[in-house]
């Protein structure tokens, strides 16, 4: 408690030091610091969104730290006036100069707000603003008087080109405008863009949205608008107006974009499949974009340039596609440092990659990896080192490699097919482990959509243990005192034959990830079909090796709420549940859940929380005991920009793991609905994030608030009421945001 008091005192002193520095130090004579900007609507019109309208104000106050303290401005104010000194230049570079209030920008903001209200249908809107100055600081309030909104009374489409008029009649059900809707300029523009997209995808190569105009009439004394959409004739360079020309493609030609090599190193079949334009078909702007996108996905392609030129006939286009390919082969070496549970080591990988193996942009990669760690504090073993060697071969195709998929579907999907093989050799002082993996996977998404799919058609893992030390076997696997079934299960030879499906969606401020997988069902059905016998543990075996059987599902949901340009609240839900059945009574260790750590409940270190109210008594094997079949994470994080490239965060986390079965070695770990709330662990804390552009370095300090493992001891159960820093803290260093 004394240490916490000292830390709190130091933080308070630092804040007081910053606060004592005047934020108006660099506000000149006759100038004023813009202190606050408010946008308020008079009346109770629910259609007016003042939060969105704030975006039309041309001046914003200096950013606030957690919406409270202007830390960037305070940092700038700490600098001296002598800019030849390094410290002053640094403070100014990482800080933020004061925003000086500009009355002209306030007048322009007033006009912008009024125009936007009119665009949203409030044609009689008025806006005024009020200045409140105190010392060298000014608050500005914009008062909105929107009035009553206007609605479309009559709507008429006037199309001068007969062919286009006929086309739009057949598309009338997709119109965005209809009589009775609120007058909204954004929807008017969206309708122009919709019609333009329809026409340029139907052969009208030279059409653009400026050919579409609106004429609006209002009736005196009412809030009704008569609107006419006019689509005019083609006009260019003071020539007489003519009908719009509809173009077909006459030819498509390919050429190399490399001046030193006139050969395109791609098969004709690949060129045709990536080209979404066809001779004899109408020109399509979407087809042109999809052609660029599909060639851009090929790792063998460096760049693509597509040009269109009118042919001798006025209604035909010639398409020229210029492609430059990359060098096919690369060799890379990457060293890295490792730190597993405090044991330092080194690793290195050597990777060969061919990005055009069969002249179809197939990517072959072969990676050799080696690692070494010096293990500390492990007694009773002759060898104290950990070594690992692995070789992985991966072949990726930029298309579906599967029968019965028609050509049209192949062209509409952005798909990859992947086959990989991995052999991993691990030698620890306690045991030797070998892992052989084979994977056959598909990934795909639709162009222009926000969702992605993944199908693991085959994910085979064969884990075998060629050697286990007598010390480890005696103390853990065969000890009469431990009888750890979970531990024993994970040090036996095992087959895992996974079939999985994943779906993800990300748009705007919301992201969703889901995954479902199952294992062992085909093998179990085959064993029953052919009358195989179970062993003494009640398990079927394949080549005298047991296979895992389970089903597992995961859901990850993230939603962000922007407060302003510098502050954001992010909410996160993570839920997972897995159930072993049939040939398994315990989940494989790699499939079990753990809690605590940088991306979970941050008041606990990794793998140190749960399951349920379970309390670990033997730290040597807690990484096995503190796992479960079910996991829940609930997180809320307030993120703010501090200054320079530093961001800050305040967070609250809740969650835990549970087992679905009752295991003797995990008392209190089984999920029971009546105990669910009382077994939720809660943590809180703060963090710093250094945004380097390509990646983010994250430092989080978490504290325990509610610890479900100590129900009988109030001091331990509610550490938020009885804090002890040495007992309750967990420090996390990670790369990237937690969610």
C-alpha cells in the first residue's frame, strides 16, 4: 500500500507540474486561445445530429488527454522560446501549438453549418454563434435553428435519351428517391452516382454524373418540394448535343510492361481469368476495376496498366493490358530474439520463395527455422537447453483449386487455395516432441463486400512423443499424488483431424470474427462402420494412436465509438466454447482456452487466471491446470491521443475460463450458471501505445479488482478495496492493439 501511495504521489506531482504551466504562454497580445466549441440546436428536433454537424466547424480546440487535460498543448508550452536548443525543438515537435481563435473561420463555419442543414432538408435553417471570452481564452457556441424539414411532394425523371430512358424504367425498383421522403441532398447525389454506375457498366464509356441535374420547386406556405431529375444529352466542345454512345469491346490485347523483356510470364488461362472484360461485350467500368483488382492480387505481377481507345467504328473500343511481372525467386534470412517465461534465447529462419511457380502466380515458400533457449531454474534434469528445428513448405494458388466450380463464380470471387506441410522437432530437458502437420485451406471474399470466409478442408496434426525423461514421468505423469489426467493426455501420441469454417466482417466501427471447427468425426464414424474395438480407456485408435474428437466455436466482436478526433471508446466481447466427446474426455492442450495476459483480463499475467474459482497450488504445472473448455472476455477501453506518436488508454476487463466437465485436479473450475457472475474476474489499468506507423508497441499496466479464486478472504477477493501493488499488478508488453 505504501508503494502505491508513493506512485500516486509522483503521478499527482507530475500532473500538477504540467498544470502549473500556462496554456496561453504562446498566445500573443490581442489573440485568444480557442478553449471550447459547442454546437447546440434550439428546439427538440430529433432529426438534427449535432455530433455530426461538429465536423463542419472549421476550428477545433487543442486535443485533451482523456477529454480532461490538454497534454499536447501543455507539452508545447513547456518549451522555451529559444528554438536553437534541442530540448525546445523536441517539446514543440511532440506537442501541439495553441489553436488561436479566428472569428473569420467562425463566420465561415456558420455558413457551412447553415448549408449542411439545408442539404439535410431544413431549407429555412438559420445559424448564429456566440463568443464568450475570459482572459486569453474564448468559448464559441453555434446555435442552430433548423426549422421544419421539407419533403418530396412530386418526383419526375426527365431523360432526353430514349434508350437510356427505357433502361432506367426497367431499373425503377432500385431508385433511392421516392415521393414523401425527406429532402436530402446526400440522397440526391447518391441517386446520381447510382444511375451513373448503372450506365458505365452497360457500355456508356463516356458517361459521367455531370450529365444528371436536378430542378427543385417549393410551394409557398408549405414544406413540400417538387423535384425533377434531368438526364441530358451528350455534349462536348461546343458541338451540337447528341445521344449518348454505347460502346462494345472489339479486342483485348496483352503486352509486357518490361522494356527488357517482351514476354509475359503468365499462362493465357490466367490472363483470361483475371480479365473481366470480353470482346463483343458492352464496356463495363466494374469489369475494368475488377480486372485491375485481380491482376493486383497476383504476387507475380508488379504493376498493371489498362488503356482503352476508340476503334475506327464509333461504337467500338480496343483494350490494351500492359503487365510487368516481378522477379520470381527470393531468399530471405531473419534473426530474432526469444523470451519464453523469462528464458532468453535466439532463433533464425531462412525462407525461399517462388512467386510464379507454374506461370500462374502460384507461390511456393520453403522455410527452415531453428531456435535455442537456455532454461533456468529446472532441477533434476541432465540437459538444461531447449532446441527446436522446423521445416515448412507452403504452396498457395490465387484461385479455387476445386472441381465443380464454374468459371463465372471463379471470376467473381477473390479466392486463394493453400496446401502446407510442417515438420517441427522440439527437444526439452523433460521430453522430446515431434509435430507433423498437413493443411488444405481455402480463403475467399466477394469484390466490394466487407465479409471474408475461410474453409479448412483438412487440417491434420500428428503429435508424437519419442522420449520422456524418467524424472518428468515419475513426478508428473505417474505420480499417485497428482493424478493429472489433463497433463497425461497432452504427453501422449495423438491425431487431430480438424475441419473448420471461419467468417469475418469489418465495416466502419464494427468488426466480427467467428470460427467453428470439429475433429475426429470421420475417423469415429469409420471405426464404428468397420467394427473397430476400443482400448482399455474406451478409445478408438488409428495405427495404435488415439485421435481427438471435439467441437469448438469462437466469437469475437469489437465496436468503436468516436468521441472526437482524439478520443475513442472501444468495446469488445470474446466468447469461446469447446466440448470433447466420443473418443476424447479432455481437449488437446492446443485447443484449450486460457485467460489473463495482454489480450485478455490484463490484471493477470498470461495463463494465470481460472478456471472458475480454481486456485493454483503448484506453480510448476499451472500452465496445464489453468486451462479450460470455455472462455469469456468483456473489455472496455478508452483511447486517447497524448502527444507526438504516443497514445494512452484506460481499460476495464472482465472474464474467466471454465471447464465443462468436472476434473478432480481443477476444483471449482466447472461452469455452473448459478456461480457465473461471482466467478467473473475483473481488472483495470492504464496503458501507453507508441504508434510507429507500421506497427504499434503497447505497454499496459493492469491491476486486479475482483479475484474469484479467493471467495473466503475479502482482502484477496476484492483487491480494488484492499490494493497491494506487489500482489495485484501485471505488466504487459505487446505489439499491436489488444482488440
